[in-house]
């Protein structure tokens, strides 16, 4: 009888532990006065952020296994509205946009999910996650109670609910909390707006606890008594939690974003975060039973046209989103990973064990090769649009790529004056490059020489990522305003009668209409080549001899490159390669010094150059 009672007691104890910790068997999650409560038991959230959109779908499980092996029990996940609604009313939840599949894999790997659906995300992502087509409305006021904006938000949230509400912990899924908006306190103070977004999420079917996040000094701007709040910081947890306690007297403490590194911007040095500093601050949080989310545990890559920008000053971000995170851009374990794994192993909750660290994915070297054909951009233009004045690309129903403005000069001019350039303009007279104007430097004018009536003026504007943070977020691309020419001290003359060519670019392959011929060119052009593989694996494409542009491999857009650095390589995931012949297309606006490419076994993330054009 005693043996029977002991066995029964052990079974009850085992059930209690597993039901409190096992994401495959959750039933409830709540916010108590002192701690989070998972199935009624105190629960410390050890979380790390990773974005499924920055990881090849074939590697989702590997990256989630890495998070689990480091000692995390939860992953935090942004949704990016522009990925899921590329056109008004047209929704995409397939392939790399399959958020539900990512959440299910996380649950299978023993991880809970904190969902951050927006509508605004930031995250160094194009336009902070907003769809570009919102900017077609000239009266748009983002992150306000603007009726048009709220209507679009509501429609989007309903679709999010259709896809993900069923995956909440209340339905047996892994989602334990949902964030309302994102760091709104750094942008505005309309708490009613925050309540409206919360209500849209409720209407969409979300019933797990809601929360907001902000930096310590911004908390007061948007914290509501009826929505839980967490604080974001990259140092000094003691003071940051003190700021949180000043506005939230009770409830568990949580850092919503703890920064182990930082993102990179073109022309600035690569950022890193000291391992001992990160470990010391996470230990402080663990010792005080404070929950946290490491932003980022794995940064990955901002493939395609999705990298964003900060402003002011205007600083477009690199496609590499390595972030000096514990798990590197290619999914490798790092010194930071192993330091944190050792630390976290001492704070596991009862019943938890650390799985082994997954093996790294294979890496290959691709011997140097050259492109063999080029399609000059000016010889492959689409049909033009006629306009009296230059206007931003959104007016012409263009989301991404570059835009060419062409007119004839009415007479001699010695200087050209532009409205603010968004973002990088190349000026040509009769097909010859005359100047380059860079928004980062505030450049809006250039000298002209030996011009005369009838000369053809071309202004090609490369649109980089839209601003994703701050007051300049309404970031329309191209030119918008008067283009002026000037002679000496004479009054400037406005140019009119423009032909506008929209050079749209896609994440789904280079333009299909291009006509290539053998050779290369230093003018803006698409360059095509191929390489043959006996085996596939991850590699890092060396772009250091090229200028500025975009790369596609086998139809997959790797992102943007720019020889100014700090990033000189582009990550190619092994699943995007194939045995046999692989095709590469490089769009280079400035032209290569040498049209050579090579796949390296290690990345170059920290090399700035003297090349600024």
C-alpha cells in the first residue's frame, strides 16, 4: 500500500511539473501580482527574439533548436504587415510568411511564443513593417486615430487572428502573450490609440494577456492601467526596472528587449556587444526572478528589399542582421551562445534539461568566377509615364527598386538643384554620369558642365529602405518637388515635361524582360553569370569588388550590397543552391571594379572602405 501511495504521489508530481513546463500541454497563462503563472505555477520567461522572415524556412527548426539548447523556454516573434499584405486586401501566409507553421515548430521544439503583430514593428525592417501602399494616401497619419489608417489596421488584425488566434495557449497552442503596437511611447502619447489597437486584437480572437513595451524614459507616454507593460534596455537593469516600478507598482518584472549587440548601417562600423557585459546583466535579471527577451538571440538576414533605415540622419541598414547575437547570421553557436548556455543552465526550472547543441549546417567555398553578360539599365527601361513635374514613386504605384526621371534641358546650366533625394541619385547628361547625390550626406545639388539646349538629363534614384523609426517614418521614395537648374547668379529655372520610368524590383527574382549581351559595363546594369556545384551548403558571397546594388541567386533575392561597408559579403543559405548550374544576377548602379564573385566560408561584416560612391 505504501509503495502504491508513493507511486501515485510521484505521478502527480511529474504531471504537475510537466504541465507547468511542457509547451505541448499548456492550458493557461496569466499575469500574477508577483510572477507570471503558467498553468497556475510561477514561471520565469527566458526568451529570445528571432524573425522567421529573416531565416530560410528550411532552417526554422534548426534555429529554434539552437534557442532551446541555449537555455531559453520562449521565442519572441514580430509579424511584418508589409510581408503579409503586399497589396490592399491581398494576404500572404505562405512560404517564408507562414507564421503559423513557425509557431507550431516552436511548440514541437519545447518553446512558447510571444507574438508581436504590430501594426507597427520597427525592427530595422522596411517602413517599420507598414505596407508601402499606405503612402499612396497623401493625408496618411501613421500611428494615430486617422480613420483610413485605423480601418486598414483593423482589416489586417482580423487576418492575423484568422491565422494565429487558434495557436494561443488557451487553445492548446504555444502563444502565451500578445504585444499591442510597439514602443509607441517613443513616438506619441495617445493612450486611446493604444486601446483601439488592443480592441482590434481582441476582436480578432486574441485572449491571452496583452502588453506594451517601451524604453525606461518613454514608459509614461503610453502605459495604460488595463494593459500590462514591460521595459526595453541594453544596460543597467536595476535602474530600468526601477523606472518600470514607478509606473507599474505590482506584477512581474520583464525586459521586453535586451540588446546583446546592435544592428549595422551602411558606412558605419560593425557593432558588437561584450560577452561578459551581456552575461552579467542577464544574471542580474535571473537572480531577481525577472523575465527577459534577448533581442536578438538570432538576427539572421534581411533578405530582399526588406532592410529599413533610421533618420535623422538618414542611415540605411545593411542586409546582414547578424546583430552580434548569440546565434550568428548563419546559425552558428558563438562564444556568447556558450557563455549564456552555461549561465542559463544554472537557472532552469524544475523538470527542465538542456538539449545538446545542434550541429552547424555545412559550409562550402565557391571558387572565384565572373559574370559573362550585362543588360544596361537604360537599354531595358519599361514604358515611360509622362508628367509635368517629378513625383515620388508611390504616386506611380511603385513599391521598391529605382526610378528614372528624364527631361531635356532648355539651355545651358551650370548647376542642378534637387528636392530632398530619397535616397541615392545618379545624374547623367546624354548618358554620361555627372554626379552622385547621397541622402546620408544631405546632398541635393551638383555642378553641370558644358551643357546646352536639348541635352538629355537623367536622374536615376535608388530607393533604399524606408525609415522604420521616429518622426520621419512617412518616407516616400524618389523625388517629390521642383527640380531646378541655375546659371551663375540668375534665378533658378524649374524643369518640366518629364518622362518617368519605374524600375520595379522584386524579392521573387530579377526582372524577366532583360536583354543581355556578352561583356560588362560601368554604367547601371544587370550582370548575369553562373557557377557549378558538386555539393551545396551555406556560403558568403564576396561583393567587395562591386559597387552598389542588389543580388539574386537562383531567383532568391539576397538583399542589398554597397562597397562602403561594413558588410562586404552576402549570406547564401545552402537550400537556395543546387547541384549543377546556379544562376546569379547582380544589379550594380555604380559598376564593378572587377566583375568577379566568390563564395567564402566566413563572412566579412566589419570592413569599411574609402569608397563612398
